[in-house]
C-alpha cells in the first residue's frame, strides 16, 4: 500500500545524496573563467596574476577567456546564462553596478554571488609621452579654450573614463571628443600610437608605461600625491572642489551565478581568500598600483552597495542628462 509513495521518496533522497557527493568533490573538471574586459587591461592583468594561485589551491585549471564589449555587459551576460554549477566564473570590474543607471542592462552584481572583491585600483589621467601638456591643469585650460578638440579615450558609458569625466564636469567643464575602446589595453595601445590625447586609466594598467616614460601622468585622481607615482600631482591641484568625490577608484572581483550550489560557493570563497592573501599576489598588487581588499560575504556586499551609492549619486549630480534613470528611481540610497 505504501510502496507507490515510498519509492519516489527513496529515489529523491538517493538523488540528493548523489548530488551532495558530487558537490563535495567540486571541482572535478576545468573551470571556465570569463574576463569581461580585453587583454592587457587592468581586469585582465589582475585575473591572470591571481589565477595560478587559485589553480594550485583547487588543483584544477581555470580556462581564461576575454569577452569584452558593451562596457562589460557581454562578458557578464555570458556567465549569467551558463549552467549555475560553479564551473563558470566572471572576473569583473566595477561597471555592472552602473548598468541600470546608464540603461545598459537591467542587472547588477546583486544578481550574482560575489566570491571575492579582490582589490581596488587607483586612477591616473595619462597622456602620450610627447603630449604638450605637463599637468591636468594645462590640459583643462586648453580644452576650455578649444572645446571639442581633444580626444579622450573611453570604454563606454559607465566605464572608468566616463565616470571620471562626469566627476570633473560636476565641478568644472571639460568638453572633449570620446573615442571608445574595449578596455584599458586597447586604449593604451591607441595612446602610444598617438591616436588619442589623454585617457583616465587605472594605475594598475598604466603605471609601468608612465614610470618607464612611454606615457605621461597628468594627475592622479586623489587628494594627495601617490608614493607609487611620485611627481604626478593630485587632481585637486587643478580642481579643488572634486575632493568631495574622493577617495574613488575602480575595483575587481570574481563572481558566480547566484544559484551556484552552496558547497561550490564555499570552496571557491576559501580558495580565492587564500589566493588573494598570497604574498606574491599581494606584492603584485602593490607594484601594480592597487590596494588589496580580499572581501567576502557581507563585507563584499556592503562594499558593492557603497561603491554604487557614491558613484551613482556623483554621476547624477554631475550630469543627470546622461543617465537613463536616476539613483532614486532605482532605489539607490544617497551615500
């Protein structure tokens, strides 16, 4: 009498047990890792420097693939559409926190699980080595006398350069032509070729070329000079009022589908926490002009929410016309 009822129950219990054992053995094969920006940029460099340490800890291979485009939308959307089994990771930067604001997509990192917020970058406004400008103040003066003449490298709406430009225009006026690239790397290549006049970049991507004399640092987006880039003035020397938006910088993290099994999330979190703390990777970040964060769980979520709040409201106050929605409409609280 009870067999028809008990048999399905036994089958479900057995299936769950097998699934639990499968997750306990995670990872059993290579993991696919998508980098949402192009080769040679800051996100790519951070991902490729950190990954070998993760591979050693997990005893598996992470297959890295660059999927740039759409201010990172293409790469993130790809990972979100894959099976949520822990075998598809996203190495991402800060941009998704602005997607709804800019009308680029209706998702943010709230729709994924943050495995680790790896670190935060510092920002420098860079120009070709042969640039006639030796400081951002000189460039700003020229741009105001010749509006629309200078070419600024960008990575699309909501990217680091467009956010910095919005901050600048919130306290002054900088009228330039935007030339869009698929990431820091292609932008730097264009600058070295003399195809653009300047570009706000993460110090992680541009520091070595500036220190090596291949590019020129006009200003660091900071209220103080940086030890890692001495001789480059803080942007507050040219724009004292911009200090209200500082400190600010891009960040990098690793994410998985929200529905990834808990055991896989725990395994990945522990592996990345150990990898980011690795002495060699810490040295890499320091030399790269970045600050280690190594945030997981609630701390990672709080960081993401705070960054979104500060940046969204800064952009809104700078130029609400460039936004598809207001922070208030999206329920983003004021910082």
